[in-house]
C-alpha cells in the first residue's frame, strides 16, 4: 500500500433511505435530500487517497458534506457504508469501519489527531491546557506525570502559548489560543494523520495567519499527512498539495491545488474560484 | 420471625440477587444491574449490602456487621438484629469467627480467609460519575475501557496539589479490565483487595448495582509511574491498644478538646487490649 490512507465508496445518510436516494440527489440535481423519502445524503460515492506527507484539501460550500466526511474518518460518526484503510494500522489490510469500537478508539488515539472548527468540541474547557494535552497522552498509555508535562511544555512552546499558562483553563483563553491548544492536543502523540476541520474559521485575519503558519511548520518539520477541510480557497491554496471539490455530498472535481485554482473544470469549481475576494 | 420468609426477602428475589451476584463474580469489577427491593431501612443506609447478605446467608452462617470498623454503632446493631432475627444465624464481633461480614466503609484489620465473605455497602458504585453524568456514556466508557478522563482528573490533582487527593472511593483497576469503586473504604484498606483469599461482594441498593471482586484477583489502585499510590500513615499508634499497624481514627475529648487516635476496628482493638491483660468487655452492645 503506497497511500497513507484510502477511502472507498464512503456514504453517510441520515434517514431511513430508499432505492432512489442516490439517483435523485447530488450536484446534478442540486440537492442532498431525497425527494422520495426525505433522507439526507450527507456524502456518497466518496473515494480518495492521501499519500504519506501529503496535505489534501477538501473544499465546498456549507452543507456539501465535507465536515461529515472528516467526522466519519475520525469515527465521530458511523458511516452508512464504505471502506477506510490506514497504512500505519496493520499495513492497511483491515477495513477500519469493520473493527470493534475499542480498536477504532485505539486507531483514533494512536494514529490520528483532529482539530475541530469549534475548540469546545476538541478541548475540555474545564481541564487545564496541560490536562488537555495529557488526556491525549493518557489515552495512548503514557502514565508518567513528568514525561507528560515535558511533552506538554514542548508542544505549547511550539504553538506559542506561554508555559506559565499551562495549568490555566482554556476557558479563559482567546479563540486563537484555544485553537493552538487544540492543535497541541491533536499533535500530542505524533500521529501520522492530522484532520483539520475549518480550523481558521471565526478567527481574525492576523490570528488566522498565525495558525496557518503553525500548521505549515508542523507539516514541514514532521511530515504529517493532513486532510484540511475549508470553505476558504485561500486556506486551501496556502496549505494543500491536492484538492477535492465537493458539492451536495459528492466529489465534483479533484486534482492538484494549483491546477484547480488556475484551470477549474467543473462549473461549480469555477463559481467558487470566481467568488474569491 | 415466622411472619416473614426466611431471611426477610422472598425466594424469587433471593434467586435473582444470587444470579446477579454470580454474574458479578464471573465478570470482576463489572456492575450488574439488579431489581433493588424496598427494605425496612432507607435507601442509602445499606440496602444494597443488606440484600446481598440476606440472599447469600444460611442458618449455619455466623454474622458480623461493622459500620466504619465499629460493631456497636446504631446502624451496625440494627442491621445485625434484622439479619440475625430473620435468618436465625448466630452473630459475633470477632472477624476470624464470622463467615459473613457486612461492612460499611472498612475492611477489618485481621486477615480474612477463603471461607469468609465480605459484603460492602456502596453509596455510589459508578466510579466515572464524577467525570461523566450520563449513564449511557459511562457504560460505553467501561465497555471500551475509555478511562482517560478519570486519569486526567488524577493528573490535574497532582498538578494543582502535588498529590492525588482522593482519600476514599479510590478507583481501582480490577483484573486488568474494569475500573471500579471499592466503596468509600480509606486508602489504607485498598491494598487488602489485591489477591485476597476472600470473596468481596458489593451491593448498591439505591443505585441498583451489584459487583464483585473474586478471590485471587489483581486489584491495582490507579497511580502514575512517578506518583505511586500511598496509604495513610500516622506518627503514633493507637492510644488504647498501642497498635502501630492499624487504621486509626481521630477523636476529640469532649471535655478538654484534646486530640486522640484510636483503632477504627473496635473488635481488633479490644482483642489487643485483652491480650495485654486489660479488662475490656468484648462486643459491648448499646442495648444489651
């Protein structure tokens, strides 16, 4: 297996479903709700590969299924159907969605990091910043307070958070700082795969630049594979090598980021690029 | 007491509790739900332990009931009277003589043997309740052994206070799988659960749960590699019997307010005093 991860025919629907669901939804119909049974097809027919050290962008408007996609990759949501292989887990042989929930948890804790748009989802705001990083390390079986704190200091230094605030609650941090703590937590046990869901949305421009710089630096230094979800093409352009464009739960176009930016093929991608400020 | 069924509970109830108890023993540390019955004492006053004791007791048994180490407290006396009069068993205050001991928040000082059963009264069986209010969620966490949040709490304790501050209800890992609440016994008693000869049964009447630690089971208190688990220690021994290896209780003289330390296990302390030739009435009972 050359790919770091590959996803095949991933589908996630909300509702009871009917045989017509897949035929009557998607970009051709401009909807993701089945007109027959009312099922929401959040994403369907999604197949993608990420190579080691590569950063893959997923772009699309709100409701295009991009967040659902990363949530199913992080096992936050159970997919309706699909296969998911990770090279770092048993050479990518087993379909991760067939594993027991305990093994899924193991993969999630040891092989992945996730940064959510909203820090409330990724952090426990009533535990200290250090405690949040500790949680990820404890999940992976590190039970030595000294080494946990050492690692937390390293990570907070890297993400530019004053060490004096290590034992403070992230509840009292600014949005940008919370986001950086979240990144530290996601990076805590050096996962080979990092999932970033709209990490800069809602931050002001200078803080955005700061967080993006940090992500680029982490990527360059550690060679982590990443999936970056955003509706913002400038974030995608800055971070990613390859991009997937999604609309109404389907992939409408994929290719090198530069290529997609300069020469978009699908009408929807052209619209997205042209609406860049 | 012929107006009541033997051992107070009806036979179907006893059958259910025995089956749940067997299941609990088969899955060490796992909380088995059971249909907790209305008892003649209030929920939260030992109904769980009482139901377990009544369902396993037989006429040949010898019963001891302690309340925080004490045979003579109101609660211990009343429970002992209820159990002994409905199940027609002999009672004792001697740990080594008893076959069943029902306890509230202590493990006796004298080492218990394979033929004995220790029944704990448990107020809050769910060790994860402090970090997660939802029962559905805590059950999932137990199933997947997702205990990181409990660990984070211990970590935060060390960061803020330099040590783990839990003095009772200290979480223990049973048989390498479930983390469970050993009931509010002091830290001092926690190591006694490890690889013991005795069967430990835990009953929580209000929360409707039974769980167990079978004999010869690994019971490990949660600890960090650089912050090992410690038990209470004292600068002095018991002021009545002089014992320096028992769990002591602090008590204040009601006249001059002076602070004294005495063994919490009264029957053990009494025995020691008798050995030293002092005149102690063993198992003194407040109502004769």
